[in-house]
C-alpha cells in the first residue's frame, strides 16, 4: 500500500468527537471539511482520494494530517494562531467612525434622520479616502456593525426623555405633589374616601388636560373578522386604504377623590372650549364648594377670556400649574394613555359624530366603576405641616383681565423660551 494510503489511528473518543462535529448545524465549513479528512484517513483512504472526494487540494489534506500528528484532533480542526488577514482597522479609524455615528446624517448633507448600518457603511466608504482612512474605503457593513457594537451605539434607534425647560421645575413639581398629598390624606387606611366635615370647606381636586387631534378615520371597505383555526385569518383583516374625516379635541378631567372622568368633546380646544368645560364643572359641583384644577400652561388656561369668566365666579376655581414641559406630573395623562390603548388605537368610524359618541360612551363605561387615581412618586418627601397651600394655588390667571380687587394677587409667569434661531443669529 502506498505511504499516502497509510491510515491514522483515531481513538473511539476522537471518532465520537469528530462525528459530533459533522452533526452540528452551525459548524464552520472548514472545520466540517477537516473532520471528514481525519475520518476518511482513519479508514485508510489515500490523500489523493480524499482530495478528490471532498473537492479540495492535496496540500490541504496533508496540512490537516500534519497538524493532527503533531498536536491531535482539536488542533487539526482549528486554524493556527496568527493566520488570516492582519487587522488593519486602527483605533484612530474606529474613533472616526464613532464620531460620525454620533452625529445625524443631516450634519453631513444627507436627507436621512438616522444612521442605519448599511447607510453608515456606504457613507464611510465614500469619504474615507478623502479623510485619510484608506482601509475604510472597502470596510464591510459587518465591520461597521462590530465597531458600533463595541462602542455600545445604536444610531438607528431613538429613545425619548423629558427635558426640564422650566428653571423653577423642582419648585413647581413640589407644589403639585403637595396637592396630591392633600388628596391622599382624604382616604383612610382602607382606601375609603373620608367625607368633608360640616365645618370644612369642600375642595374638589381634578386633574385636567386636553387631547387634541383625535382623528376620525373611515375604512373604504368592511373589515373582515378573524377565522378560528386558520393562520392567515387569525386577526382582523383591514384594507390599507382609508379616508380622513377630520379631527376632534377631547377636554377631560379626572376627579381625584371619586375617580369620575368628565369629558367635553369639541372641534377645537380654544379658550372658549376651556370656559365651556369650566361651566360644566360649575354646574356639576355644589355651589359654594371650591373646584381645584391641576393643569398645564396652555395659553387657553391663562388667557384674558378665561380670566374674564373667572371674574364672574369669584372664589369658585383655583388652578395649580404643572411645570413647563412637565405634563407627565398630571395624572390625567395616564388616563389618556389608557384610553388610547383600550379604545382609540386603530379605531375606524363613519363620521366625526360617531367618533364623538364612542368617546362619550367610553367615559360612561369608565364611570360605571370609577377608580380614584393614586400618585406615588416622591410622596414621602412631602410634609403638609410645613406647607402653605395658599401660595401654591392661583386665584388669578391673567392679571390684566382680573377684577380690581384681584389685581395684586399671584399670577403664573408665562413660560419664556429662546427663539430657535437665536444661536445661529448670535453666531
């Protein structure tokens, strides 16, 4: 028998290991090929025959067998250290890529808003030569993904945060929490509302906000209902085309003592709509009781028109304003979020009137079993014995339109923001 046909000796453990490698679905092709070389050689097959059978060169077979004879099975399956293409992407080149990834494409004259690995790779390839990074002219998307992964960057994703634009944010948030603390003390240990005492001024505290731009959308054909025990019809089927019928605005408040939700659906959310809502509250609650609203700094809440109405019902309403860009402190926002998930998401109607009716129907369902909302965030920091609530609530929202006896009372300062182009102008 020729020398090249001399078999190699493999132990039972070696054979079992090599066979397990061949059975793996994710093993590299070169490792799979080397395992076959060793098994075929152990059966006494000649090197030339192995090369022909596996469609590889004879030196490849000889190199695998040489590595086996020197260091064993596992070494024969692996590449020698130091083999392969030398790493050419320098730390300086990586830092350059990261710097680009941390900026928006628009900063480089591109129309896209975010970098995706493919678009970033194409841009890197196109400018690398001009920037002195010749290796990056041909860098692959895989390598760019690896650089981003090592830097823990996801430039194709957006996460949201809430910027504190109000310089008095902490103080105003504290004021809102004081009101929530007062509401919390209106309930006993079992969560049952404690009635107002006969000698106590009743104060009804409501969380109020608007939800504008609720779209009335109609389908152009009937939805198809789901069909049981089928894969393609397991969900409601809807035609892609739709028709816009306009928008509605929802003005709503949650009574923090009773949990009742109070709605007003309108085509707009102007001062006149807000006044209409205040009139609804004025009719709803007993005369002589105080109605306290927690609300944001929308211009309709502090307008001359609103103040002129408040002048007609002195002492009836008190406002507590959330910080600018701090509407998340308003508990009605959580109600709106729940309403969107439960009812508004994907809603289709035949008219704006139908949308209004369904919104009001939703409020009727909620009010069948009202649940008072509870605020928990940082409540442990509030000590009512050290607070002066009179300095928190606003009896006047617009000094210029206030009655003469109220001219000197506290009025919320209008939010001030720098013009967007101020930086560019100064520069």
